[in-house]
């Protein structure tokens, strides 16, 4: 098997889902030159971390978000292997007041990108605890990446 992002993810036991279907007036990803800007995508897991959701479930939600972002990236670029580097990950964790473990939650998302792209998947990151997310989602991620080649 070729050493591709999808292969590396499959070897880790992760599957990229079908791309998110937008039901509003935005696109999940926009390529400008060689920079790909990805909209915030939320996890299917709902609930406030530190209350009804524990950290391990929140980490699973962060992984789901990362895989959803990879689906959007693959759709926008036509091939995940066009990713040259993941530049930035911004993660939001719906959490109780005073929750200080957002970086631990978002480490799970970062692991997905490093698994998929190796060193090119290492990125700068912000990990922010917030008072609420759309639909009560536990985690939301935004990604900025660079791409090579034509679609």
C-alpha cells in the first residue's frame, strides 16, 4: 500500500468520514493561492466538558473534528496528499467555567494531523475554552493549511 495520509490514518484505526454538508451561506474550505482556510466544524458529540462530558470523550470529539476537517480538506483539494503543511489549528472546547484542560483535549486533534502528514502536520495552535458552541457541540476546530499541485 502507498504511504498516503489515508493509509497512515487507517493504520492508526481512523477513518475519514463523508464531507460535511453545508446548510448555510459559507463553504467548508476556501483555497486562496496555496493557502487553504477551513471553516470551523463541530463534533457530533454534545455537552459541556468538565460537567456532562469527561476529558476522554472530549478528546474523542476533537479527533472526530480533525477527521471532519480532513474530509473538507480532501474535498477542497481533490486529494489529501496535496497538503504541504498544516499551519494552524484553532480549537474551541465547550467547557464549564474555570476549565483549564483545553490543550489536553485538543492534543487529540493535533495527533490526527501529525499521523496523517508527519512533520508537515505539526502546527501552531490555540486551545480556547468557551461558554457555548453551535448545537451544543463539545469541540469545534478551524484549520489553515498549505497545498501543492493542481486539483
